[in-house]
C-alpha cells in the first residue's frame, strides 16, 4: 500500500476486480510472492495461483466452454482445486464442487444432473469413483496428479496455455447440491446478478 492509497480506495479497487471474477489477480499484483495455497500436494504463491487459473480458463474455453457452461470439480485439498475455482470465477463458468467422499453412483449423478461440459477430477480418488466419472457424459475430462483412460492430464493441458490475465473476464457462479436426504440431491444455483450483489 502506498502512502496515497486509503483503505477505502484499496477496497474499491479490489471490489471492482472481484465483480468480474478477478479478485485473485488483484492480490497477485500486490503480493505476487506471498503463499496463497499450501497443501501436501504443493504450494502456490498468489502469482502462481493466478497464472494457473488463467491457463485453465483458456484451456476450457479452447475446448468449447463458454459463459454459463457447467464445470464439475471432484478434488481433494490441493492447489488445483483453487485453480479450478478461480478459473471458473473469471471465465463465467458455473462451478459444481462435488464431495469426493461420495460413491461413484452419487458423484456420477451430480456430474450428469448439473449438465457438466467439463469435469476436473483428482487421481487420488478411489478407482470406483474415477470409473463412474469416466463414463459420465461430460465431453471434457481432466485428471489432476496422474493419468487414466478417458481423462486428459490436467498438467499437460494447462502447461500449453498463457498464464497472463484473461482479457475478457466474466463473473462465474456456483451450483451447490443439497444432501439428498429425501431423495436425489438437488442443485441450487445463484444467478450472476445475485452473486454480484453479495
């Protein structure tokens, strides 16, 4: 923070970036070398996490995803979880995080029900869960931390893309699923307008 920047000015600048899904980019510009994510699967600074989100956003757009398209995420606590979240926020995608403790049938149902055009899954998940996701109808399937038939390796896909901020950010949304205690889980989606108001 410079002497001339007030707290109100900083908050306004951050909010302006956050309204188009680029709040992380603001932090990356101010604190690029500060750790943003630390896990057993690696650490990302704000700059690295921001670049990874840009790469994934570009990779998914290159595979035909556009504003409002659904992306399912079945992943343990690792940096790629955060990269996927921030990629969806800035590319205008609708993210559905799926609990990795679910059975293969339960996870496959959510992938199908949310209409996922892409799935990001973790190679550390049980084989039965990955097998169920592999046959779900999502046309794009990326696997983090390994290789498996029916999936593209996440690291290879994002490595080919530019890490610079996407020039046309659009605020993404999320669709969360209920517990399904009275039947199948049901998706709950906030519109972009509601998300911006929060």
